[in-house]
């Protein structure tokens, strides 16, 4: 059996869902526009530069979510999916995922973005398995603003992948072929331990690393 893992933002989507969710909250007036947009942009710049503190960012993102009851969050997310995500989903991404699913591979999205933002996106892409940053929930299902466990970024993606597979009695080495698609140098740790790393819509740092390592480069999007 084979396994195919996908990063989400700028890999299967031509945007950053976490950043766009923040911009969406500003646009609909759910948060203080100027202050939030400035902080969101700062974190996004840090991510692009590879200097982001994932815990600091997740506490910011989850703290924002904690300001709203779950029913209101879910309603806002439905609007976010309709206005931002669905128009951004490209046939090339759907076709790539479907190709692995049709081959009866074990398919999962593994993303540094939190589960609240990404679970509906994974479903829209046809992927049942999602490994994402886990927000702590209270007894009523509301987000508390705290992160459960360690971030799903950098080396943390290896840890979470191993834990997910272990829960099924498996490990990465059990698969004849393991593929991971990602756009960012932040994912070099997991790219380096699969048998078939694919630099997908890679940024400059990952593209240089992939070329040096002889990894294949895939461009899903032409813009």
C-alpha cells in the first residue's frame, strides 16, 4: 500500500487559508480591522521568511476564534468557504488528489493551520484524513484559545504523522511508496523522510533545495 500526504496552503490551494480567514474576519467587521490586519500581515511575513514562532501565531489565531460562540464561527466559516475557498479550488488540485485516492492510497492533508479553518476545506478537496493544529474545546464545543499538543509545523509534521499512523498500527516505513507534496522550505523535515518528496508550487528556498536534492518539482497553478 502507498501513502500520499499533502500540505494545504499554496500546495493544494493557491492561497494561505489561515491568512485569508483573518482577512475575511476584517472584511466582515468581526474584528478590529486595522490592528488585526497589521498583526496578521506580520505573522504571514514571518511565515514566508521561515521565522514564524508557530505557538505564538496559533495562540493569536485561536485566541481570535475564542471570541465567538461556536455556532457563530460555523456560520462565518460557511460564508468564508463560499466567498473565498470554493472559488480558489482548482481542477488540477482536485485531479491530483483524486489520482491518489483512485489508486487506493492512504491520503491525508497535514497542515500547520488549525482544524477549525481547514476541516471544511479538506472535505471540499475530497480528503477524509486531516492532520492539523488542534484547538482546545470546552465542554460545549467552544474554542478556548489554547493549542492542544505541539504545532503541526516543521519537525512537528513528522511527529504528528507518526502518531497518526501509530494509532492505526502503522509507521511510514511500512508503505512501499510514501509521497509528500509541499510548497515551503518549512516542510523540508517531512519531505526528507518520505520516499517521494515533491516540491509543489515551491517558493524560492524550497525550489533551490529541491533542485539540489534532485527532487521533482510540480507546478499545479499557472498564476
